[in-house]
């Protein structure tokens, strides 16, 4: 109980969160992790691309991409799903990203440079158009 009383005295900070600006990043790896909803139910695997951003010493992870679908620009998470042939679906956001950076699979993205932009929530995402 004492700890909670001490936490009740903590004030509001005055430092802004560091917003990374959109720029070219170097892809250093990737991981595929199961995502869960608020009820801890598994909802699917998502690809997080591990990148080196020039303004941050630690690596960052980006898991969404903006791409052109028809005449509009869409932003989507890069979900890892397979089609009936056990391949990445041709029309998926992940496939759009791979094609844009000229990689045939996830192993092929390591070492490539990729452009980023801010999504509607001000998070970095890949720009693939």
C-alpha cells in the first residue's frame, strides 16, 4: 500500500516523446509474432521489420506499410498469412512491400534500405508506392 501512496505524488513530466521523422532506414532483420486481442485470443501472425533509423541508437520495429491499392493509398499491418499454395498472398500488404523493395521473400529484405512515412496515428510505417 505504501508504494501506491508514493506513486500518487508523482507529477506530470515535461519532456516530449521522441518522434522519429520519416526517412530512409536500413533493414537489419525481421520477426514474426502471434498477435493477441484484448481478451488474449490469438488473431494472427504479424511481421515486424527491425530497422536502423539514423536518429536513434537502438533498432526500431516497423510492422505496417502504406501502399497503392487501385487509386487509393492504404496503410495496413503486414500480416503473415499463406495462400492455398503456402505462399504469401499476392494482394497482401506484405507482398506489396516485398515487391516494392524488390525482395522475393522476407529473408531477402535484410540489408535493404526502405523509405518510411508517418501513418494517420503518427507512427512510422514503410512507404511502398
